[in-house]
C-alpha cells in the first residue's frame, strides 16, 4: 500500500512563500496529475515528495511512514526527470541498472530485472547503446526503465514529455498510461499541459501561486470548474467569458457555441451578433474567432466553414452548458 | 549579367578574416615555427654560436645517448612527471571537490589557492629554498626540531632534493588546476546527482560512476597541460639549487636545465638542439598518447 498524504505543507525560500498550507490525499495506485502554470509550485511540491527539497512546515507520509526527514533513497520512490537525467557515459543497460547496483543486488538479479523492464518498454535491442545514440522517445523510455526496475512504491514524473515533439508526446502519453495499467503503482505526475492532465489522470490537482484551486476527476474539472482560473485552464481552446453589466460572467466553451444558421435544437440558448475576425480550418473542425462588443469569442465549428473575415455572423450559445462566475471569479 | 561581378559575400568575409589573421600568422612563422624547424637542422651540426655550422650527421645524438649524465637527467625529468602528475591531480581534485561543497568562504579560499599561480616562480622558489634551510632559518627543520625529529637535509641530499624541488612546482600549479576542476564539476547537471540520490547511490558510487567519468575531458586537459609543465620544469630547479646546476650531483637536473647549460655555458648549440629535439619528441609522444587513451570510448 502506498498512499501519499501531504498535510499542511508549506515551503518558503527566505521570505518568499512558494507553497502556503497545502493538503492532498493520494490513494494507493492512483494516478494524480499536478497541473498549473509555470511558477505555481508544482515542481517544488514534487521535489519535496522526492526529498530533493526540504519542507518548511507540514507532514509528508508515504505508505505508513512519515518521510519528512528521510533521505530520497529511503523513501522508496522513483523519479523521471524532464531532461531524463540519463548518464551519457553509460550504456542503456548501465543506466537502467544504476539503482540496482546501488542496492548491491547480485549480477543475476540485476540482469533479470533489467531484461524485464526492457521487455515492457521495448528497449531490449537498445541495451548496449549510449543515450546519445537514442531518439528523444527512446531516452524517455530508458529513464522510465530506470524507475521501474527499482519497483518503487511511488513514481514521480516531472514534466517528462515537455522535451518531445507533439506527435511523440501523444505516443508517450499512451505508453505512460499503459505503464500505469501494467505496474499498478501510485503515480504523481507534474505537467503544465492540460491535455496531459486530462488524458492521464485519475484525479487532477490544479495549482496556482502555491495554492490548490481544485481537486477532482478530469470530467469534474471540465464540467464543474470551481472558478474562472480552472475554467480557463482546462479545455482547449480556452473557455469564453462574457461579462454582463452586473459583473456576472458567463463562461461558455467553444464547443458549446454554434453558427446560428447551422445549430441543433437546444433547450436554453441565447443568440448574439458578432463580427468574424479570424478563421482557422483544422480539417475536422474550424476554429472561428469573433468579436462581440469588444469581447473575443472562440467557436469550434464542425467541418469546413466558408465565411469571409469581417462578415457579420450570428452565434447561438448553448447556455444550458454554461458556467456562471461572480465578480471574484467564483462559481455561482 | 553584371550582377555576378565581384566576390560573393562568403569570399569577402574570408578575405577580411585572412587580413586580420596576417599579423599573428607572420609573427608565429618568424618567432615560433622558423626557430623550431631550425632547431632540427641545427641538431645535425657542430655550431658553437659564433663559428660555422658544419654538418656532422647524427654525431650529436650518438654522443648524447652515450653520455651517462644525459640518462640521469632524462630519468630526473620523468621523475618530475611521474610524481608530479598523480600528486597534483589528486590534490587539486580533492580540494576542488570539497571547495565546491562549501559556500562560506568559498571565494576567499579559491583566491588563496590561486595566488601561487599568479606569483613569480623565481620569488617562490627562493622562499621555498629558505624553508628548506637548516635551523634557525628553515621553518621545516624548525618544525621538525620542535617535534623532536631528526633534521633533514632536503636540498642538500641527493635523494630528498628532487621531491623538495617538486613540491613548490606542484603547489604553484595547483590553483590553476583547482579552477579548471571546479568549472568541470559545476558543469555536471544537478539532475544527475538528484537522480542518483533517489536511486540510492552512495558517495562512492556517485564519485566513481558519475563525477569522475563526467570529468574525463577536464582530466585530459589537466593531465596534458601539467605533463608539459613538469617535463619543462626549469624555474624551480634553477633557483633552488647551487648555481642553478640542478645538483647535488645532478640529482635534480631536468632536461631543460641540461639544454640551457649546453647552449649558454658550453656553447654547444648543436648538442643543445639535439637535446631539444629529444624533449620535443617526448612531449609530442606523451601528448598524443594521452589524447588517444582519453578519447577511447569517451
């Protein structure tokens, strides 16, 4: 069992507070993604769980043990770094077996474990290569191999995909998900990419300025964002916000806005007149950017659309799927 | 078409580059390369600095290799190298390794280690020469006396003189090597150490499997530069031994002093040139060997 519990965690450097009183309970075998814009404290939080940074106050428990003052090696965790942290002078085999050699396992045991990990990650043919001879995706897999051979209670991932190109990122995302299903270990995963968060997580923790904004399943966050920050962070393209004279904001996602002439029948709707300022065909859909009384509205229209930029258009908002926020940006 | 008249941008750039390089190139050819090549031809003559240069074939080399003193000198030169390199490498790495880990007083300590590198070798050699004197002048013998240990001869002993001369030579180069090691250590990404810490590696495994292999290029550089330095040792020996002879009984005399004495005391320029060629060959072979060894699976 390896639940991870963070209780009233605080972190400050000198007088600058990075994280102020944060608590999260992570279940055994759960895949939790910490997501937020850069500088929100998510990497610091991960590094504190790893033991690479001290905590200023609070209590971190992994499994049954309080690990506050434990060395990283005694916490029974493994970490995958953004830059992979592979040792360039060692072969893939040596890299993967590094931690096992540190644990003074017998040669035969090391070989068995490395081969198993290589099998899972399809690295068997690459074991004699050096990191410089590998592609970005292969390096990423080696660094995951180094983590899984140690059979840790918790995996920590620190933005593992951000050095890869978009296509590879999608592939590796799927591999990480598969990996979680195979090894069934608690995973804490840090990213700034909401797509990664949505696709990978059992639960997402959204952070901003060192504070938790919301914790929930991806669909919770998508359907019931507690504030404007979460609403705009989750979903792509971003949610549209239309504020009325009383300061109440209607948040509505681009996929809930239709061209009025081409809209399905819906229960609660509102029609607005806007001017088209940009048209981006994506193939399966077209992104339209329109100006509505000084507010920029993004619309995700299915298929191909043939309109002229500058043209007046009428948009139908599916208000039934909208979200209302008060002046402070809190959901009402 | 008239558009193609004149030079391309690339050609113009190359011409400018060469224009700027002309002066250093001319300088190097006249002041460095010509004398170097001249030394090779001089080594086959009996030139005595004022007379004719008569070609005498390999006579200088034959005389040289039959001279027992030359072999003693060559032996001394290699002793400087074989003791100097490991000792200075071990010292400078150890100091740099621990200096890197401290924050308080880091700059001051680093400056202290670097000062000898900036100081004139002659002045340092004389200070050390005094250190090695018998009581009441020499502090080493004073210290030994205080501890009730027998006095040492140091520079007057045929066995202790060479290590005694080597000490300040190592000390003088230490600051430079420490700075280079520090730069090398600092360029190793932190994430390597963090990953190692999480994987449970101890200090030993981190040192042998991460730090040292990552410093391969740094070590190569230091070994090559300091090899050249020790093989060319001169100032310390010249200033710490009687009349700069490299005594007692040639016990500290290195090849460069031998060359100097042949050329400017005995005026046997041809013989001195032959010795220079020998030194040149040794330096080149050692450097190439080191480069090759260090490059292997690097």
